[in-house]
C-alpha cells in the first residue's frame, strides 16, 4: 500500500510508518502493558524557496465500536530530530494528540527540505475499556509565503486493547471494597488485602502501593506513620516487605516476583499499633496499587482507607508492695519509711488533664486515734515526665483532694512516681493505722 503523501506546488511530504503500511497500527496492546509506541517517518521535499509549515489534526479521536473514545491524554506524540531539520521542530516535547491544530514543523525562510521522525505513544490505564479503537490523523502542508490552498493527507491509527481478564485480582476476605481499621477491638485492628497473580507474566515484576497523603481527620490532623504498619506475607515464588514497615507517603514496594514472573499469591496486612500515641478520631486516605515491569507501570486498583482511633483515657496505678501502701514496724526514731506508687496515664484525647488523690479521712488506729500532721507526707518524682509535678518536696498528706499532676497542653501520655514517707516518735500512739487513697484523672 502506498504511504500517505502531500503535494503543494513544489512541496511534497511523505508520511511513512516505520514498520510499513499506511496507518499507525499499535496492534494488540496487553491489558497490563503500561504504554506502547509507534514511529512515523516524515520526509519533506521542497524546491519553491518559500517558507512552509506542517500541521497535524486528529479529525477522529480513537474510538471503539460503541462510540466510546479513549480517555484524554491516552495518546501523545513527540518528534525526534534524526534527519535534516533546518527549520523549527515544534513538537520535540511530548504533547497530547487531540482535535486541536498542532504545528509540527516550520521550515526556514528558504523552505529547505527536511526529514524527522514522529513517535506516537499509547498510554494504557485501568479506565480504558477493552476493544478495538480506530482514529484518523490529518496532516496539512501550508505555504506561509503565498495564498495557495493547503493540501491534506489522512493517516489512520488503530489499536486493539486486550481485556485484563483475571490475571491479577485484589480482594478482601469480607468482600469489602475499602480497608477498614478500628482500634477499639483486637479483631478490627488489622486488615488483610489478598493479591492473586493467576498467570506468569514471563518477566520479573513488582507490585507497589502509592499513598498521596497519610490518613487525615476532618480537623486536618494526620495519622502518625508509626501508627499504621504494613507487612506482606504468604508468598511462595517472590519476596515481600522486610518485616513490618510504617505506612509512608509516596511509593512502597510490597512484592517482587521471581526472575520469570511466576504466578503467586500473597497477603498485605495493615495493622494499627501504638494507638495510645495517636489522637482519637476518624482518619481517611486512599491507596493505589501498581504493577511494575521493565516497560513501565499500570494501575491495578485503588482502595479507600478508613481508620477509627478509639478514645483512650486510662490511669494505671502500680504499688511496689503489690497491695496498697504499707509501713510495717515503724521505729520511734523519726527516720522516715518509704512506700512508692507508680502512676501511668494513657491518653489520646488531645486535651489537658490532671491527676488527683483523695484521702477521705486521716489514717486512724483501732482506738480512733489519728496520725498527727507532718508525720505522713508525699513527694513526686518524674520519669521522663512531660507535664508538671505539683509537689517535688515532702508535703503533708491532707484529707480531701490534692491535685498532684498537670499534663502538658496536648494531654500527652505520661508517667511519674509518688513517694509516701511515714515517721513516728513518742507523740504517735502505738497501733495499726489504716485508710484509703483514691486516684482520679480528669480532663480540663
């Protein structure tokens, strides 16, 4: 078949697909082929000594038999300066092939002959429906020095997009289309995504995930990366993540196949961790999954992510003796005996709080005698404490409420120690003294 040609009063243009024929034929395009390209040779012969230009227009977009056109930007082109180009090659930078008029080449003032190559790139994606597509490119040579009418030439363009079938499936055990995580229950604090590669791809490939932004609440608060970890497991023919990795912005490799791209099956597990360090709330994002081969990458699917971090506001009291505060066999020599309490606060509410103690009545013996003031004291000692300790020196333990500790402004989890001291002399009646102390935590 003859290649398309244009003739205009001493100017002729030969448009020849490099692979032969008279059309740009992409042929069968695999469902998971990210892109494919075809080259067209352009040869312009001129003897009129007049400036001219070559213009391209797509009069019929690539469309299937149902009338559905390829998605915008699926077809692009760029020129290669591989011949004689004395003028201006306007298409050296890749551009989308649309119905817009594009000046491909403008000659020098003398209208010198020229030659170069146009490369057309078909970019596959998951939004392209399988099927046969046909379109039409029109090239026009125009003289810029006279009012001669332009001459057009038509170059058909075709592609056959294959169906993806069931080559790679991404599913969940429950059939959910979203990744759902909730810290309130152990069984919902992790989520499995199942990847099944049904056939060999006959070349090594990777499966990766891409996150544009970490999960974020309606208030604009981002989930800390270390609060959500990812691990791929269960594969037989390839390799996965190196253990647990925190979710991160950008691309992360989940799986690398064997060198021959064998079929395989593996699970990607998402798990919440250290949620007491994360502010309570609901967080959302989306994760994209890609297949990567030597020729590029293709989107396999997108899963929304919804994470619920439950409210944590707990006070943990640990006694050194295991059962309360005890002072045994106190000598009457005013040397203090010590008893320690460890206070630990777990909080993710994001608000300032305080810790108090309540001593309803003074410590009393069986005869109803109470310990005189100043014989029973407390002091506080920090353990990498972020908040404020109220009593760092021995202070009389009073009945009623004593505010011991004030958190930092963001209500961070914290820890400190209470050291109780008891002394006795002849002013303290002998006997066994008992009472109860209650510890409370409250938001401010």
